[in-house]
C-alpha cells in the first residue's frame, strides 16, 4: 500500500451537528461560523433510534430537511 494522497477538505461556514438526548433520540442543530463568531441554531429536528425500516426512512427524511435548511443558510450568508 502507498501513502494516501492529500485530500482537500473544504471548510463550510455551516455544519449540521448532533446532540444525544436522554431519551435516546438525537437533536440536530446548525453550527454557523461567520466572521470569527460561532452561532448555534437549533432546528427542532430529531433523529430516532433506527430499530426498523420506518424509523430509518423517518431519519432519512429528517436529515434531508436539515440539509435543505443548511443549504439555505449558506446561500443567505453569501
């Protein structure tokens, strides 16, 4: 095996982060870094434990919604 080639990591001003909750769910929020200041925006979107196909589908839809909100925030910044 060889060495890995250097990959370019693009830094995004907005990231989706997760916080584990006591009930087992995970809360999604946006971490916005702009002009040297960091801001946290709670989305009130939750991922449930994936125990069946319905939960997986729900989490997939929730994650897509969070990605759409993230894209909108990036456009707002620019």
